[in-house]
């Protein structure tokens, strides 16, 4: 669990990074003040504009220190999510930032291990892969089967692909916090 100070620092880093990119300035300096911020962790940054998704990209696995993951994914969510045009300067004040800090992935052998609202899902089959964060199922009011179905769709597969023996399913949890919390 991150402290309130660590959460606030990561949210500020994400916002300041997006603003610097919009203004064409160098990325902000950040000095990690705790071991948790230096620890390699996966993280997603999600942008909402007036309550609607405006960008969401992340590192599923821990490949960089947490603070770097947040900085990099703030840029990616704002400017590189292929579902949206790059964020424009006039949208900056309308976005809310949410960060999801990932737990390690766990491969499961039974979908009974999935707890809706607690776990996110990754579905892999062949070269296809889809991921949905834990909060998506709760926000949409989905049960486990619907959550699995939509993760299959996200992977570009048919809705019941999760039942196929060649499909791999991974779960993870995420510590989710946003600017609305502070």
C-alpha cells in the first residue's frame, strides 16, 4: 500500500509530466523519497474527461521503478493511446488522472479464482492478448462471465475464448487512486 504522500506525489508527477509535454518543456525532475517509489512495479495511467475515458495505457509487469512507470504511462495515456487523438492543450484542465499500481501477475487454472472488483484479467491465446483493470468490471456492473467475455473481445477474440483449453488467464490486483480522492 502506498501512503497518501506517495499517491499525491505520483498524481502530481503524472499531471506535471503531461503539462510539460504539452508546453514542449523538459520532463519535470522527480526525486523518489521512498523505497516504494523506487521499486519496480507495473502501473497504468488512466485519463478521464468529463467522466469519459480519454486515454489509458500501462505497463503490466514491473520493468521500471514505479515513479518512472507512472511518468512514462502518463505520456502514453495522453499522447499515444491509439483509440484517441493526442491530448490538446485546451483539454488539459478537463482531465482527471487515475493511477493503478499493479500487483505481480498470477496464472490461474480456474476462473473460480477471479474475484470481480478485486482482480483484473489478462487473457492470452496465440498472439492475441487482452487486459482489463479490476475497476472496469465494477464500473460496468459486470459479473465474472461478462468480465471474461469483454476481456476476450479486448484481445480481439470471440467472447467465450476463455473456455478454450489453449487460453491462458492471469489475474492481478491493483491499488487504484485518482485526483478525485484528494
